[in-house]
C-alpha cells in the first residue's frame, strides 16, 4: 500500500438528490416563468448531478486531496486527525488540519438514503494511509489533539 493511490467518490444514489433538486427548480421555474424556468431547473440539476460524480477524496503518497465544490490538497504532515461520526441519519467523515480547520468529506460517507456498509473500512484505510505517509517529522499539535474526540486523538 506504500505507493498505492486510493480514491473514494460520492455514491451515485447520493447524487440523485441533486437531480431531484433540479426537478424541483424546474417545477418552480415553470410556475414562475414558464418553459425557461423548466430549462434552467433541468440544466442546474444535470450539471450538479454530473459535477458531483467527482466529489470525494484521494489518498496519494504525497498528499490527501479533497474534491468537493472546491479542490484542496493537504500534505499528510499537515493533517492532525481523521475522524467520522455516526448518527441514525448519517455518517460525517472529517479531516482536521494543523490549523484546526475541519474539512468535511463528501465521500466516503453514508446515510439512511445512501447506505455504505464499508464506511468503517474506508475510514480506517484513510487513517492508516495517513499514519503511514505523514512522515517522521510529523508531530501532534497538542491544542488540536485535545479538541478532538478521544478516539480520534493520536497517542502514539
């Protein structure tokens, strides 16, 4: 796994929400301005649906890349923690950088609408990849570590 690239993308079923939002916009647009509103709604929904196919994250030997509305590349040594929280409705996966900024990942995640039975396995893979690639010079920022949930803290 030392030089392997791992990519996690938003599941297609989760992307349907964007297509449905486009349909809602189309209906509202039709009621407000007619066929032009329908066209705008269909275009917006389609663009969001296809654009969201690229949302997720990629683990490379050099960095962790977050692809969402924006594009962010974090060196492994900049990351202070990898975490996910599970509730009844959804799982939120996050990365905490050296400044304490929390980056919410679009994938891997899971929800009641879009279940992913492999979420724990995927997040464990990301955490292990980070631990393997963060480098010998990496040191935990105690202020950030103390703010993390106990199971996300680095004690090694």
